[in-house]
């Protein structure tokens, strides 16, 4: 998965943990929510392509589009570092909080 969607995965896991009657349901509920999000995004992208919404970008100057994409890249890089280091920042946090879930004794 891409780093910029990792906070959404954490949110899904938090939702599943808060609403689960049994702790064994957390993983399957999280996977279901991620799958549902993936299908919904695919449908939105399909509709955008079907109705030609991508043509709107031709109205913006090229440097604005490049700046927007560059800003998203900086945001994604910053967020990926934050997500990767969150286990070290909160060592007592829940297991789904970070990409680093393996602890060595």
C-alpha cells in the first residue's frame, strides 16, 4: 500500500477495534474496510474516466499542476516517515499503529 493511505488504514483498524465484540474480528474487519475503500475508489476513477473529468486539467497552467503534484510528493514523503517512526514514538501503542510491528527481545 502507498504511504499516504496508511493513516486511513490505522483509522479503519481503530474503528474495527472499537466495534469488535471479539479481538479476532479486528483483522478481518480491517481487511474488509480496506477492500471496500479500494472498490469505491475504483468506481470513482471509472466514472471520472467515463465522463471525461480528466480534461479539466487542461485548463490549468502546467506549472500549477506540477507544483500540486510536487506538493503531494512532499506530503507523502513526510507522512511516510511519520508513519514509519510512529512505533518508536509510541512504544506502548496498539499493534496496528505502525509498519514496525516486530519487536526483538
